[in-house]
């Protein structure tokens, strides 16, 4: 019941605007301008010859960077790497154990009545690697998706403002030492104008809620403001774990993302 209330609150802007939404079939990528909202993947995909460079700064001096390339019109491939303590005055940098790999295949394109669907795999988690004292292993604060499927549908709100909704499910195949199982997530992004977008997402975190896990069964509610201030460049400020789901959370996590997109 508690989770149902949380999700309804997270999706309130979507529900309130529903009566004024009109399905849109865009000319390029349907469902999302980019392949992720904050932490959750969407059905959005790069076309052949496009690439993204992403740089993410997170707490504890963490940096995560990587490339995603459109190998074909439907197939994307990316590699990410980073660590904590990179920014700051410490000499003890805690690098990630291995690079994260991201693969996405756009199975179905969006139509006027139906959403786009992408299937993928991601071994890249978020928030840095932490020691889990309950299991004696290291894991990302926010687990990687593993195998996943994501639906995305684009709509037009009043005055041609794009509004996209997203729904997905995943099964983590990499970080299963403390909890495992099928997980679901959902989100939206709303373009207020040609530069500013508001983003919200909710991760049920069903694979991160046992006693030896990091979560407290509240799920991860995140929000963000995205500023596309140039044709190929955007800046995004993330506000994560608004519900304080992480057991050792003291406040809302704040992140900064910079994404550059270009054609090869």
C-alpha cells in the first residue's frame, strides 16, 4: 500500500495532465531524447553514427564517465568507468572494480498508438562501490540493471510541450549477493520549453530490500532538471533518494551530469 501511494505521488504530474495529452509520433527518437532519465533506462536509442559522452559527478568525490555509440540504427553499445575520491584532496582513489558495459537494442519503434520497446543489458551501477558488511562483498549503491526491457511513449501537451512516459522491468544478473529478483521502474520527462525539462523516476528496488541489502523497502524516488543549453550539450542536476531509502542516508544525494551528443 505504501509503495502504491509513493508511485501515485511520483506520477501525479502525469495523471493531472492526462486529459490534455495527445499521442505524438516523432520524426526521430520516440519516447525520450536520451537513453536514460536519471538512473533508469528508457527505450530511447542513438541512431547509427551518433555517440554520447557522459560525465557524472556524485558524492564522495565520485566521477563516472563513458561513451555510448549507435553501431546501427537499432543497436547501441557503451562503456563506463569511474571511482570515488577522484575530486577532492584525498590520495586514496577507490576505482571501480571493472568497466561497466551497456548494450541496448531497439526492438519496436514507437507508433501513434503503441510505445517503443528496447531490450538491453547494463552492468553499470551508480553511486560508487561500497562494502556490504552483511555479505562481505562490494556492490554499487544503486544496483546495475542487468537484463532489462523498457517501454517509452511520447505525447504532446499544451503548446507543443513534449511529455514522455516510461515503464520498465529488470533482473540484475551481476549484483545478486544480497538480494535478487525481478524489479520494476517507471518515470517521466516533461519539456517545459526548448531548453528546460523536468524529470521524475521511481525505482521499486525490489531486489534491494532484504535485511542484508542497502534499501529499506521504500524504493528510490529521484528527480532532475535538465538544461539543453546548446544543440549537442546538456547539463542535468539530479536529486536522488528523496525518500531516504538507503539505510545510511543522511540527506538527498545530489549529482551533476554533463552529456555531449554528436554524429560521427
